[in-house]
C-alpha cells in the first residue's frame, strides 16, 4: 500500500500554504522588532497562532523557503519592470 497518509497535515497543500502565510506574517513581525528570522524563532512566534495542528520545524522551514521564493519572484519582477 502507498505510504501517503491524507490525514497527515504535512501532505495537505492548504495546510502548507497556511503555514507559509503564517511564516510570512511572523517573519515580518520579527523583522519589525529586529529579531533574527530562524526556524526556531518562527516556531516560537507560531505557537501563539491558532493551528488545528502545530506545524513542525520542517514544515516551518518549507514555509520559509516558500516565502523566500515569493520574495525573489517579486524582486525579479520589479527589476524587470524598471
């Protein structure tokens, strides 16, 4: 049988997207306070958010990678438009 477990929140695209959005918001909050943006500091920030299942550090790392990708795409788009 396949090892895919649909009930596992690590495989649900909506959950991963929500984690990425939450990572974006938490990283902006940390940046405003001039705090380092690390998976551990993001995990502390995300503990106060209402998640049905608390994201793991690996999920937070994937969310951070997604946020970095979004930022790179926006910067590239802005540079190409000028």
